[in-house]
C-alpha cells in the first residue's frame, strides 16, 4: 500500500521522540504470520517513521489487504490516521477496513492499493532525463488537488503533502497516503513544534505558527512545491541541511518554473509561484480555486497524436524469444511497427515517448519483473490505452490475480500454442486500433 | 512477399536456436554444478519458455521440471542433476534443422 521512497526524506517532528527512532527496528510482522486469525502476511511493503506496512491475504474475505502496524510508542498516531481515513470516502483515499491489536501490536487493515509513488515516478523520469509533458503534469496535479479538496472539505489538513505520499494507481486514480500528521482545523494543535517534511514545509509550519482554521494553507504551499518538482524535476528550495532548506523556505523568492522549463504555460507558472507565496494570505484561498485553474489549463492543452500503424512493444530478456515473437508479429500484421526491449527500464524509456497499442510482456525478468513493470505502467498512466498481454513460460496464480486487478486478462504461455495465441491477440489489437480510428 | 520473408526468417531463427541449444544446456549445468540457485533458476525458466515456443516440447518439459525443483524450499540437488541428464539427452535428440511439417 504505502510505497516509502528510500531516498525520500522522512517527515520531521519535534513531537516526543518516538521510541526506537534512529535504531534498527525489529519487524513487527513477517511473511507467514497469521494476524488477527484471518490475515496471512505475504510480504513487507515498506517501513516508515510510524510503522511497518505489509501485504496480507484476508482469508475470510478472500482478498489482499495492506496492514499498517505501529512501532511501539506510535499507536496513538496510527489510530488517528485510521480514524481520519475512515471519515473520508473518495477514490483518492485508502479505504480502512479494521483497526485492532495483535498480541501487543496495534494495526490497521486497509485496502491494498497497487501502483507507484509519485516520488518513484519522478525519480525514474529524472534518471531518464525526461520531464513530464504539460498534459501529464496537469493530470497528476489535478488528481492530487481533487484528493486534497476532499480532505480540506472535511476540515482536516494533511500536513505532509509530498511526492512519496502520493500513489498513482490504475484507472487514473491518484491516492493520498500517510495521514499520520494530519490535524483537524478545529484542533488546537499538539504544541509539538514544527511538523512536516523539511523540503515541503510552509514558512508558518517551520515557525510553528499555522493558525487553527488556516492549516490547509500549509498543504497548499506543499502542493506548490510538489507542483514545481513535477514540472521541472527539481526542488525549488534546495539546501544541504535542514536549516539551509528551512532558511530558503523562509526567505528565498519562489522560483519561476519557466526559468527551468521554457514550455511551461505562463498561467501554470504563475499558479505554481502563487501556491508557494511566503504569506499564507497571498496563496490561493482554497484548493478548490486551484482545481478550477488546473482544469482550465488542462482543457487548453492538446492531446498527443496517434500513430497510423499498429505499434507493438515486445518486452523480454531472452533475445531468442523476442526475435521469434517479432517474426510472428510481422507474419500476422505485416504493417506493424515493432520495438523490442530486453528489460523493464528499456521498456519504460520507450513507453515514455511512444505508448504502444500492444505490449507483449514477459513476466520473469531480472531487476524489475513483468508484474512490477505492469504495475508501474498502470500506476503512472503511461500506457493506459495500451493493451498489455502477459507472455511467460510459467505464471503463478498470485501474479495472474494481480495482473487481472491491473486490467491485464490475457496470458499466453510460451509453448506450442504461442504462434496461434499471439495471432489472435494481434488481430484483436488491430481491430481495436482500426475501430478507434487511430 | 512479406510472408515468404517471414517464413525464411522463422526458419533461420529455429535453426539458430537449435544450434545454440547445447550451449544453453551447458550454461544451466554449470550453474547447477556451482549450486547457484538463482542463476540456474533463471536459465531453466528461460529454457522452459523459449524452447517450448520454438516447438521443442520435450526440452521445455525437462527444463520446467528443473525450474520447479529449484523453487522448492529444500533443494534436492541430486534429483536436479538427474533431471539435467534427461534434459541433456532430450537436447541431444534435437536435429539441427527442424523437420518440415
């Protein structure tokens, strides 16, 4: 569920030091554990300041879930997060199923959200030196703003908006994660000092001066920092130490994204700078206002053009198999534009520029498996219009179930029937492309 | 014309794969001898899928049995070595050129 980015800075708080903080922690739940008589732990998804997140199988309801368990001393924060999420109903929110205790460990059972964190997505783009297109930026920002609007309408400030707390899930779903620092606007505050992640903290948050009723403006500021990063893949207020970063937030003028990225629409550039205004009252007065601007900007951005021929991307680490599939594709659809990629990284680089009509995906590859690649592509919406077909010598039922959740329902075993099955899939893809007038 | 080209390409691919098969089986044997589970499993998986796709079902079945055995919690290297012999035998029976169907 929660995809903690290893390189991402942790949220900071001067709240009473969490027991165990800074020390290596012992895992709360491990693979094979049976939690609460129903949840069989499958794997660890991540660990953070508050606790550990594992994937589990719910034997009673026959589904996968995520379980977040609190490190000792963080039980109250976990309860608060669960209660906050339980009060909100929206696709941008994770559904909370259950809050309970197993032996001495407090845990919350939540919906398992598949996808990729925005932080991971940005990191990959930065490594490939490829910025998001403006329509992509607007889609991502609109999804996050819609989620924040739900939170703010409920009278809650998230207080830790940052790329690693945003999950991009299949079906154009953008999910806000980690409500561990959230606070009701009606709350007087914990008196715990500055709270948040240094790179995203508004001046009033750094000074611990955010007033009750105006804490949502801290989220708007963080959203501005995030928007600048999504647009340019650079942080607006860099610094080597926390103090450097805070100092920049307090005194440096918000940079103009156009200085780093010339194709930024002027209105978007103005909006991003206004979100990062030093004084809360100089920022847009609500996330709803920001949403209106983003939607207007999105309406004026153009759709990418479509290719004339069926495009097929073959992703397989075995060159013998890739060559065979390439020939089979050529035999069935002679006009097809075929590309091969021998690993997931190469596939992602190709999909960035040219999402194919059909992607033939090997499931077992070194470094990043086919299932992980599919999750990444669906989560980032890089290939929403692409038909993905799994091709493998062996597929475990778990993997196939996961792929089905990602809308990937066709699996072709590598074997005698490969050519015929491939031909059928190709003819379907060609028909679909023709009917869409691509 | 395209059909002819593709058929020729497919024939050449099948021939090349068959010629390279002994080297692929050798690589798997080396990994098994070295008790390198990860490499052996990856090579067996690759052989299982690709040989099957090239129409070499018997080779695919033997490679699949090795991949499955390598996935067991407790690996029986003796049983795997025996399976490897069967795989080598099946691979040696594959003619360099595919028989015309």
